[in-house]
C-alpha cells in the first residue's frame, strides 16, 4: 500500500466509501419505501464506480472501455441522480418549477455550442415536465426519474459507440482524467446532466436549510442541508478547475464532497428519533 500514488489511494477510498453509503441508502429504501433513497443510492453507486475507475486507471493504466465506464457513471450519472432524489424529497410545486428552470439552464451550453439535438431534447424535457407539473403534480418526481432513466440510456449508448482517442488518456497517476478523449458532440452530453442535477441538489439543500432556519425546527437539519449543498458544489468546483490546469485538488474534492454529503445525511438522521414522520422527509 505504501507504494501506491496518492491519486490512486484517494479515489480508491472515495469508491469504497461510496459503495458503503449506497448500501446504507439502499437498505433504508427497503425499510421505508421512500423513492429518494433508491435514487440517491443509484447516484452514489455511480459515484463509487467512477472513483473506482479513476483508481484503477491510475494504478494499471487507462483503456477505452474503462474510460467509457468512467464517463457514463461519473461525468453523466452522479449529479443527475442525486438531483433527482432531491426532486422526490421536495414535492412542492414551487420546487418543481425550479427544477424545470434547471432543465432549461442545463440546455444552454448545448444550444450555445450548436449541439442542436441535445439542446432541443433538454427544451422538450422541460416542456414535458411543465405539463406534468400543471396537470399531474403528484407524478412530477416519477416523470423526472423516468426522463432521467431514458436520457441516461440514450447517453450511455452514444458514449459506448463513440470513438476514444487513446492518445489523450492519462498516462500516469499525476494526470487527471477528463472528457477530452471524446469528440465535441459526446462531450456536449454532460452539461445537461451535470448542470441540471447539481442545480436541483444545491437548491433543494439550501431551501431546506432556509425553511428549517426560518421555522426554528430541528436546527441540526440546517447544518445537514448546508453540508449536502457543499458536498454537491465541491466536486463540481474541483472538476471545473481542471479546465484551467488546476488538478491538484481534483481527487481531494471528490472525497471531500462525498464526505460532506454523507455527514449531511447522517446528521439529518441523528435527529429523527423524536419524530418519525420528520425523519421520513429528510433522512
């Protein structure tokens, strides 16, 4: 173990923690049948698989199949599924409207980059969700999750069939993996998933924190929801900085983000013994 590079150890630890946390949420879903547990468990499963791919790539070298696994799970899946869990958690129509706006914002990079099909799919998704929110608001969470599943399958099929430029894959643990080995059209798939998912997750956490702070109910929830928001933001920031050549905090950011999300959920759950119904809302 002592000979392993830090950029192998950190994602390996992140992967193990992610798998463990996914199992915890999966078990909670089995006990409580709350759908956000299942969706969040999937998001953390993608988180664990992506970090595991990074550890394996750093230790043994990157290959095209491993790179595709990393891209589908990490670059596309994580933020989107964590955000979809927040949609199930916050059932208010006002939050549904914010979710639709997040879909619209997530479509902007594709449209600005002239990736018309991807941008139009995002706009069509926002339109369909608006109709569901208007006529069948109780089904909004299911509509978001169903749309996410369909879009994920389409994106995964495109990624699996796309060419990988293996000359652009990392050749040592010091190099941080990115989407540059794919063509521009394939890279354009990620912003609608990441921007939309991260926005929904952060908005949900911040709105929950504001609500509990305003009502002075269960103050631990304020801290827990802020931790969830920070956990969603830190990996996005660390990943974004790699575009400017700042790669030293990438793996630290991934681990820190997961730890913050985990701490947020555990802290939220620590105050649930008094009121089980409140626990079912946020744990």
